[in-house]
C-alpha cells in the first residue's frame, strides 16, 4: 500500500508559485531575454513600433462593425454627419437656453449653465414616486373596467390631453369620460 504524505502535497503548490515568481522576477530584470525567447525575429525596439499609437481602431474595422448593424455608410461620413448634427442641436439648445434663462432669471444664459441650474431644481425620485404609483393604479383600474377593449395608446393620449390635473380629478375624468366612451 502506498502511503501519501499530504504535507508534501500542501507545500508543492507553494513551491510552484514561488518558482513562477522567481522566473518572472528574473525575466523582468532583463526584458530582452524574454522578448528574444517569445519571438526570435523581434528586436526590443520593434515591439514598441508594432503597437498602435492610438486607441482608435482602423477604419475598415469600424466599417465592418457598422455593417453588422445595417449601416452601410463610411465611418468618415458618419462622423461628419454626427458633427454637423451636434452643432445644429447645440445651436437650437442655445436659443432655448436664452429663453429659459430670461424667463427664470438665471445669472447665465449658456445652455450648459441653464441645464446645471435646472438640474438643481429637479425633483428627487422619492417625490415623483407617489404620483407615478397613482397613475399605475389608475391604469390598472381602467384596464379592469374596460377588459378587452383597453387600448394603451388611446389611454396615454387621453391622459396627455388632460394636461396637469391633480390625481384625484384625473381619476374622475378617466372614470367619467374615458371609461364611458
């Protein structure tokens, strides 16, 4: 019967890890030794020249990735269009930001500053949740009342046409007008 000394087996992974550590340490001291071993044709200075200088993928790879999403335009064309659209949208936002800044008497009318000021006034999610839950319950009651005749788009359009009504009044309007239609 072969008897195994388990203490030796427990030590062997430690010895293996220590051996790997020593090998890595020795190779890190002289990188030319492991560069030469990994590729016999490569010189240390060639490794750097082979690496890409930027994090941008080559244009053919971008074009191929775009084709997988059904876009057959060249990446340059898309970049030009996106830049143009960004400039157009920024200009439109600036016009709107000027109006909002005048109306709300903000100190600055730059669109980024106006967005910052509006975000300061933003309602926290906890304040919005009760109203959202009331709307969900109203929808559930309306679905039950109409059963198979319920049309989600018509319901949403009806709610939007009502404007900003208090939830209690909105419930009455839905019951009296939408459900009875």
